[in-house]
C-alpha cells in the first residue's frame, strides 16, 4: 500500500515538473518572439536614423504578423486597442478582414508597414526587407504614389534575354571605376532599347514598376546593408538572375538597386531630385553624361551580346522557352476548354508571391497561389492557380469535386468564403460566375 502511495506521489511530482517545464518553454518561446520583435524594430530604427536619401522619416508604424495565427507584434499601439503593451512592444491578434502581406496597409485609419513573421534570420536580408517596406509606407508623401504593374513581356524568351544582357552590362559598369563606366552603361541602355522596340505596348510598365518596387528595394539595400557589402550583393543579384522563374514583377527588385547604386556613386542624394515620373536610363544619361544610344545593326548587336555572355544566356533561355510554352499550353486548356468560375473584382486586395507569377498573354497573369479579399468575400488559392486579367477579373478552374456548403465554396486547390447575398450562377456548360443576389 505504501508503495502505491509513493508511486502516486511520484507520478504527481513528475507530472507537475513536466507541466512547469512545458509552461516555462512556452513562456520562453513567447518571450523570445517578443525580444526578437523588439530587436528587429531597433534594427530598423538604427538603419534609418539620420538617413539623407529621403526628406521624410522612414521609421514608423510597423507590424510583424504570423499569417496563420494572425498574432501581431507592433512598435506602436493601434487606435482600436487591439494591440496591448507587452514588454517593449505591443501585441495582439489581427481581425480576419485585415489582409496580411509584405506591404503597406491602411489599418484603423493609419498606414502601417506589414511584414510576415518570422523574418529572415540573416541580418542583412532582414533589415533590407524592413527598410523596403518602410519606404512603401512613406512613398506617397515623397512623390512616389503606388503604381504596381506586371511586366508581361519579361516572360518571353527575347524579353528575358535582353533583360539578362542589360544586367550583365550593368555589372561590367559597376566593376569599373566611375569615370570608366560610360561604354558599358551605353550598352546596357541599348539592350533596354531593344526591348522597347520588341515590346512597345508593354515596355512602359518597366519604368512604372521600377519607380515603385525598384526604388523601394534600392532604399532597402542602401540603408539596410553594410556599405562595404553592397557591391558584392548586387553582383550576386545579377549572377543569380537567370535562375529566377519569373521576371514579370521581380525585375525591378534587380534593376532598382543596381541603377540606384550606380547613381549613388555619382550623387548620394540623387533620390531627393527624383519622383515617380523619373526614369533610370534618363538619370544615368544625365549623371554619367551618356548619350542616348541608337539601336545598332543586327551584326553589331550580335557582337555586343557575345561581349556580355550572350551565347550562354541565349542557349539557356531557349531551353526554358520550350518548357514555358508547354506550361502555357496546359493552362490554356485548363482555363479555356474546361469549366471555369469568373469573379469580378470591385475593391480588391491581393496577397501573392511575386516570384511565381506566370504570364498567359491575352488571358492575363497566372497566380499559382494567392489570397484575395473583396466586397464579395475571401478567396484562398493553394494549388492549380487563378488567372487574373487587368486586376478586374479572376478566373478559377472548376472540377467535379466542386462543393457548395452555405457560404463556403471549395474545389481542388481553392476555397471561397462568401459574404451574404452572393452566389454562383451557371452561364453555360463551361462558364460560371459569381453574382450578387
């Protein structure tokens, strides 16, 4: 009997110890997250303190948000009292109607920089990102209103080829003393002019995206990274560009900091004289006294291509083009020859991965995964993708597994949670649409 009592007591003691151990670990995890968030806010503040590239304070309202739990860590309180003081930071759970993404978001009447949690463990990558998103919060005040674009032609073989050649020419210029950069900069502009000639209808989107994401990324690089590491970082960006699956929205993340740094080495405060109407080639021409180039003959252009590793680039891109056309064919069948659901966008907010977007030409842009919020409800795309046209219409593939349960519609790879007075209407055997009752 005594043995039984002692055994029970020991089990209770062990259980108590295990409970306190789990509790302590949980508390430590929470404390660690709070401490990390506080240290990250401090990193951003230090990186942007006394900066001289913008006439506006960069450090301000910032939220780190865990996308699944929606737990948010903030450096300032919100007006609704959702974020409560917790040590050196503020903490709370964001409402479900707040779209979470790496961007600037109006929330409770204020503009915040939102960043997905956890942040990169690498210090330079992390601070680069935090400063980039800080720029988006102030950009309208300093003359850079948001103008997000998709550069469709950079999904084509020749669009990619001449983009990669431009980057190689910029790398060659960057590797030379400032006074010796003229010829390589001229050649970089020639490759860009070739794209203008090939794609006159969409070429303007390159400049618009560069004055949005490109300038933001330049700000992140120039303030978020140690000065003696920036050149090597830009070399790495250029050298790995060919490995990217998609350029149609990522291109500006490469050209922005490269052109920006080339201008920085001529005038560290070039940004104070720029706005959303600026153009990197025009600025390069002005600061480096480079004459605007005319396109050379076909033979001369081929010689320039060879100078910048063109043979390797062209061979690699031709192989990728075969695969790209196969993907286009597969998705064209999926979205034009099989049942689809069409949703009109009214007041849309979209969270997506810019590195995975795929151009489908006249049909629009394919988003392999995304979260879409609009007045009709919320769409979550986890597989198979959605097709978006001009930010006005979303098209989804419909399978035999389509399920409608009150206001929740699910199918293979996506789910819609509808608000009241919305329903799916059959148009014909292949086409359905979302309609307000």
